[in-house]
C-alpha cells in the first residue's frame, strides 16, 4: 500500500470519528453544550486563520453561532491572545 493510500484511509477514519462525535454533540441543545475552554477558543481561531475559513464556516464546524466566532475574534483583535484566554470575571 502506498503512503498516499495509507494517509487517505487514515483521513477517512478520522472523518468518520468526527462525524460520530459531532452528531452526538449536535443532539444536545446549544445552551446545554459544554463551553470551549479559553485555550480551545484560541486554537479554533488559529485553525480558522490557517484554513482560511470565514466565521460562518468556522461556526458550522464547531457547532457554534457565527456571533460567537465574531465575539472571540473581536476580543482577540482588541486585546490580543491574553484577552481571549482570560476569564472576564474572577472565578
């Protein structure tokens, strides 16, 4: 088996894994889903930039609203990474 075939097979398995996980999460009402951790939010925005996705595409992939992605991006633009990973209020 060539390296390309192996990688295509691995890619197909990962896509199926994601389809199953996304399907499970999508069945939970949005307001009851667990929140993304601050570092995950930053990673999502970094992935968005690397992949060239717009806000709507990013939101769709992570089961979020486009407004949430826009809010995270605005916080990142205004205050840098520290503004996105810090909680707004002391815990």
